[in-house]
């Protein structure tokens, strides 16, 4: 009789609240980007082995998730993350309202066995838990690549379609499928995506006000609902964990010793079951590292550890005289000026490069500047103006220049470029050789030019316009084109 009021009020203690389901869903959604981030960090250190795995992360994660979720559904009755919230999945009976409260109270064990997921139900849940999220991620990624830029152009008043997306005269099957796929992403997928989220919101609200047993439209389609673990479920899970290989009951069987533990048949469930303890441990470790880097305790500990160290004064090699602690600032500036003078003289004596880079479009040589020698004295020197770096700015090729120098160089307005193209100044390491080659060829073809060069009638060099490229829009050292022009420059902190 004590259960009669609960039955009359239709109170169901095994039904989880919406907030439990949302917390479980958030934890499940955080796993893929977290693992991807850790894999990306590891790929920076070992790109030879991990780059292919990172490029195919969605497929590999879906495959591993399929294996793990199938094991947890068959063993514990719920997904990997649902197991942490003491939740399970069960079938919905075709009875009135799908509930059997008296049988649930009187015989929980047989009811659990009757509502347990069958093999067909397990594969249906795997399709909802693994297949639909994987498909959603791929569609979102394709939409960001093919449809999102066009949507931003349309909102900004640009063209409605890209001319390159039209089908050719005789399209192949792949081109036709890609064309229709892009059309689907741009015209149909936004509505499908909105319907997806609105349906989930509608089911969540209905579940919150106890108007439905399903918290998701996909669970409604496969006839599965999420429940809390009962006493019978806990006893069954405890029996499964106690009966795993390595227990006292299992060691008495043949082949269940040390060799049995290392067998593939026993290692597979042990590895997947250990994930139940790995996730809380990893969350604790991440929270500890977050606290360690955010708190002042680590900095104080590092400061106390370095207080007892007596480090010698740094010595800079490669200069004419080393700057000691007792020298004044004026003497240090004098030493720096002398080192810059030595650098400029070293650049003048640098062997000239015989061939400049050639443009792939105009087939003309490109005007570049020589790369500075690997000398500590040239560490803070701009290769263009040969002075100390002012507002250091990195080009896309990795070389650092003064901001004013690289800005004017990419615009083709640097004085060194103008002098070189007009023939008034010397700029490249191979310029004199090129000028000699031009004079030799002109001497053979035109005696008047040779006579004028010998007499010194013209002290300036001939204009190189039409014969050379000034390096506009290119890196001053490598001659490679800089994408985005001056927008592709990045400031550097030294």
C-alpha cells in the first residue's frame, strides 16, 4: 500500500531529468574537439607519424567510437558518457503508455531483461550516437568551405553565385555530383540544419514538461529511451566487473593465468573497461594543470628555485670587444656601431650570386637583396636597409625586416628598388655581374655603347625596366610572391 500514492501520481524515479541528459550530451560533445586538440599538439612534435591520423581524424574517431560504444551498450546498457551519470538505454514496450509500473516494482530483474537492448537495437543506437554526429560534422565542414563564403558575399551585396561553380559542357559523374552537393549545401542544408535544432528543442521542452518519454527525435524514431540505473542494473554491472578475467573465480579456469590476461580475448574488454577510470583521471589532470598555470604558486616556486642559483653574466661572441658589466652605455653603443660597420663591410665582400630568381609569369629576373650572414652581429639587422631593425615585421617566408622597408618593398616604392630599376644604384649581390653581362652583350652588338662606356659619358646605368622585375609584391630575399600583400605581414616581438 505504501507504493499506491506513487503509482497514482505516476511518479517515475528511474526517469532522469532533462538537465542530467543535457550535461551528458555536453560531455559527449566535448570529447571529439578535446582529443583533436591533443592530437594536433602532438602532431607538431611528430608530424611524420601523426599527420595522416590528424588529416583523417573524423573517420578514425568514428571508427574507434563505434567500437567503444558498442561494447558499452552491450555490457553496461548505455553509452560511454552515459555510464558516468548512471544512465542506460532501454526499449519502449508497445503497451499502453509504454509503462508497467507494478511489474517494475515487483520483478525488476525480469523487467530489465525484457527491456534490454537487443542486437538490432544496439545497431540502431550506434547509428544515432556515431553515424548522425559524424554526418553532421562533415556537413558543417563542407558548408563552411563551399557555402559560407558565398553567404557572406551575398549579405555584403556581392554576386549570388560563383561562375566557376557552373557545370561544364560535358560534365563527368564526379563533377555532376559535386555540383548537386554544393547546390544542396547552399539551398537546402540551412533549412535542414534549422529543422534539426528546432526538433531537438521541441522534444527537450516536451520531455521537460513530461509530455513525452523521448528527449530526442532520433530516440523516438528508434523506439529507445534513456533511464536511470536501478538496483538490478547495479547488481548486474557489479557481477560483470567481478567476473572479469583476473578475479578469483576466473583464475581457477584453464588459461586464465598470466598468459590468459595477456590474450586478445581478455585484453579487449579490460582495455575498454579501463576507459571508465581514464576519463575522470584525465579531467582531474586537466583541471590540475589549469590551476597550476593560472595560480601564482608555480611562479613563486620557480622564483624560489632560481634564487639560490648564481648565474654568470652572459657573454656575446662575435663582437669586436665583449660588453662587460662595468662598461658604460656610451661604450656599448660604440661597440654596436663598430659591429654594424663590420657587417656592412662583410656584406660588400660577400661573393656574388651568379643567377637571380626568375619569374614564372614574365620570365624576367627578380631583384632581391642578399641574405645576411649567420653572425650574431647581424641578428637585429634589416636585410633591406642594413640598419638596426625598427618595428620588426615578419614576411610569410619567415624573414624579418623593418616595417617601413617591407611595406614600401611590397608596394614597389622602396628607394633601393627605384634606384635599381632606374640604374642609379647598386642593390643586389649579383647586380654588377648582370650589368657586366649586359655591357658585354651590348658591346658586341653596338660599338657606340661600348665607346660611350669607355669614355665615361654616362655615369649612371641604363634603366632596367622591361628587363627586370623590381620585386613588387615579393619577398625581398627569396623573391616569392607574398599572398595578401601588406595584409600578410605580421609584427614580431624581440
